[in-house]
């Protein structure tokens, strides 16, 4: 089942008064390019997040947004710096003596001095934190894969439709080639009759000219290869995943054959067919750029 590189996923997990929210989106890219935005407290898990994502995506530019809320009452605690408080009191005493001032320092005043009493975040249990984060990540990743798979099926149907249309154009080119040779032979005979008048024409000379012309405009090899490439691309679309680069290579080969047909074309109808073929191939290539 093929997957598009375009997708979106979201998951929110609340557990033990801790809430994890993961949102992600992906677009096409040549390789797997991951950008993660999350609170500093979770930076420790960046390598684990990237490793986990590789189980769900091989290519694409993926942006992941993570938010974390700790709603428990134990998330912070107060810390009293007794040494610093004593140092404050020592300086207040010196100020009292030096400037003959009343020492009116109270506990409430001392507690407001910088760094005497501070709030400190409690250390988190990393294993417990990762367990909750991983659950939210996997929920978002699964939704991400589902949207990519649904979009991939749409791309597959569209590409197959275009390939069927290309097969019809190739068949038209194949059926037109003998007609071109017949028309050329008729024009050649008429021209020789006009030039030679009553003189007898050499059938072998006409046949020789027709053979040279037919060989010059012959597109049999290109038509056979195009049919093979179309069939190969359809078979590749049935493969499970990681087929984007392979499809792109096949499309390049198809375009090369279409260019050769166009360069050999000595007929307006065949030229138009070749142009239509190149147009459809380009549309297919655009779609392939979104396949993982």
C-alpha cells in the first residue's frame, strides 16, 4: 500500500495529571527531514523521538509540535537558602553599625531578598515521562500514517488513470506508423510519375526509398519500451512502500522514449500524440513527487 508524503496527525494524552499533546504535519521531501519543537524539559528525548518516527516514515519533511503540562501540586517546591540569609543579616548588621540606623529587618523582609527563598521544579521520573510522551507520539504517528495512506490511494488511482490514457496514446502512435509509410509511398509514386511521365518507374527504387524512410521514422522500439514502462509502473504501484524514487526513475525513462518519438516524428498527428504523451508523463511525475 503506497503512502503519500503529505499527512497530519494529532494525539492528546492525559495521565496522572500530566498532559501531552503531539501535533505533526508532513510534506514531500527528497529525504526524511524532521523538525521537532518541544519544551526544554523534553529535549532529552529528541533522539528517541527521531528513532521512533523512522518506524512510521521513510521520507518527507516532517514538523512535530509537542506541548507538556504538569497539573499536579508536586511540580514545584520552595527552597530556603540559609547561608545566603545569614550573609544578608550580616550585612544588615554592618549597615546598622556604620550608619547608626535602626535594624528593623523582619522575617517577611528577609524572605523577599533575592535567592533567599526560591521555587524549584521537582525532578521528573524520566521513565514515567517517556512512557506518557511515547503514547502520545505513537497516537499522532498512527493518525499521520492513516492520512498519508488515504492520500496515497488517491494518488495511485490518479496515476493509474493517467497511465491508461498514455496507453491509448501509445496505441494511436503504433497504429499511425504504417499509415505514414503508405502515404509517403503514394506521394513518392505520384511525384515520380509526374517527373518521369511515360518512362517506366523502377519498383525496386521506390521500395528502397520507402524502406529508408520507414527506418528513419520507425518508433517500434520506443513504443515497445513505453508499453513496458507503463506496465512496470502499474506493477510498482502495487508494492507496499518506499517506491517513490523507483517510480520517478521509471517516469524519467518514459519521458526519454517520448522525446525520441517526437524527434523522429515526420507527421503532424504523431507529433501531437508525442506532445500529449510528454504532458501526461509530466503530470505523473508531479504526482510521484508526493509518494514516499
